[in-house]
């Protein structure tokens, strides 16, 4: 006896409560569409045909958590139609070459040609790049220039107070600098003194003196003042003591004024004996001078006739040669080995300053920071100026000196009338004419 329904009892059922001769699983499976005549295809010769895929109804999750047919992962390659038992082909129902979830594309798949192609790279905007580069360059140059200015200005030693100079003459056109080369050994080691043949004398004295007139409309003039010039020491106020010393009519060599009371008395003496007002004072010592020459890499000189001098250490042959700091200092200090003594020395000093200024102003020095900063540092470290002198005044003095010694202007000695007791006498009439021309910025016609 059976409790199954009649339709199963009749032989049509299969399984519990089923009225179908097929198992329950077969009944719930989705059938696959087959090609051909519609008849069930038999197995291929010699084996069982590959079964089509089906959905078991239990969800679409794979073991790794990704859904089957995910467009990010599954790509099915096309398959050739299979042959049935009677040679007929059938379709398995699979999509051929399509990524599930997105339209099929030639060469589809991840990273393939299915992605939109990249467009051409845009051409660079050179105008914008040049503009940005120019602004950056100008900014760097501006910052560097400002920093250099304050660095150099801070190195100036403003130690001379011209307000202490009394009974000063009226000023004229242009600017007058008193440029002094002293024999100061300040900052020099014993080895430096020996190498530069400076000796070890205490204090400092003037070794060379020049008046540089910078005209307002060109026509600059440089006038050498021989250290052996015969001058009168006027009344003056002591730079340190503040004491007033009356004019005693003393006749001395010009360099004695500096030795007696320093730069202030030297300025007072020059003004009193010339009638020309000195606007600025600049002084450099032995060590600074030699360092500047070495910093620019030496200075080329054409020496017409060789000479030797034990006191200065000079030992030169005739011809072109490059002088280092030690040789340059010996060249500008030598006077005993020269026929004209101090007058010939002033000519050598002017000649050397011309060569040094031209060398220092070349692009190889100005545009090369490895030369420019050592050169400026060497000069500014020992440069003593008056309290009112700024860095722009120093630059104006340098460029005017470079122009004069290079031929753009006039260089000369103070007009002389002869000698007295070994001292050089100035020609007072010519000196007065010279000063008038300078005060009026006129072309200098007076000869030295």
C-alpha cells in the first residue's frame, strides 16, 4: 500500500509528492536553449557532451565573495558551436566575448581597448613658462642685490668725523673725495709684515694721498698729493681731546699732519692749503690693498723699465707681468729706486690703480660671486670712511676712479713750483686756478 498520490502510483511520479517522473532538482532547473531542430541532441560520438552552465537558484556568490559574471572580473571567450549526434550544432547559451554588466567591445577586458582612448597631450604654454621664469629670476636677483647691499654697507668702518674739522671752505659743484693709502699694519700677522716688507712700526702714516673730484656733469679729475709736499699746519681742534690748537705757522711735510692728529687734521690741512672743501674721506691699509689684488686674481702691468728696492721688496723686470698682492704693494710703495722719487711713485700708483680698477670691473669679477664677494670683502674689511659716507658714495668713488685712470677724465699731480729743504712746493697760483675750475665743474686746463 502506498500513501503517494495517484499520479505517482500510476508510474508518472518521481520522489515524494511529485507528479513528475523527473527528480525535483531537474524540475526546478532552468533549461538551456539549444539550437538545431528542437530535438534533444544526443551525445557526441565516443563520449558525453559537456553540460551547459545553469543557475542553481542559491545565489550568485562565488567562493571569493564576487558575483559570477562581474564586469570587473569575468570575461568569457567565444566557443565554437558543438556538434550533436547527428552533426547538428547547438548553442550553449553563453555570451560570446561579452563582459557581463557592460557592452562588449573589441579586445574587451580589463585594461584593453574597451577603455576610452587618451586624447593627445596639450602643447606646453611657453609664454606662461617664460613669464614665470622671468618673474622668478627678477625676484632672486632683487633679493640677492638687497642682501648684498646691506652686507656690504655693514662692513664699512665709519670712523672719521668730519664735523670736528673747523673753519671749512665753501663747497662747490661736484663731490670731492680725499683717498688715502696708509701704512697701517692693523690685522696683519708677523708673517704678513715680513712677507709684505712693511716693518713693524707702531701707529700709521699716510703712504699716498689723492683728491678725486667727481663732477656733476662728467669730466672727473684725480690729483695726486705727494707726501713730501710742503704745507702749513693750520689751527685745528684735536680729534680725541677736543682741544683747540692755534695756527703756529709750522711748515711740515703733508704726511706729518696725519701722523700728528689723524684723518681729521689731514683733511683740515688739505682744505686750508688748497681752499677746496673735502666732502668724503676714504682710507685703506697695506693688508687690505694686497688682499684686493689677490682676490681679483692679480693685476697685469706693463713695466717699461725694471727696478729693485730693498725697502719695499720690489724686484721687477721690464715687460708685461701679472702682479700678486705682495708684488703690487711693493710696486706702489717704491720711491727710492725711482729717478723722480715721490713724483714717479705717484705716477706708478695712478697707473696701477687704473689696471686694478679695470680688472675689478670686468664681467669675470662682477658676475662671478666667487670673485666678487672676496674682492668686496677684502676691500671693505680695511676701508675706513667718514661717518656720512654710504655704500653708494663708495661705488660712485670707485667708478669715477676707474673712469679717470682708464682715460675718461684727467689725472695729474698737484702743480709744483720747486723744492725747499727737500720738500716739494706747490704753485699757489696754479693751485688756485685748479680749485676754481673744480668748484665750477669746468674742464681742468691746469697742468701738474
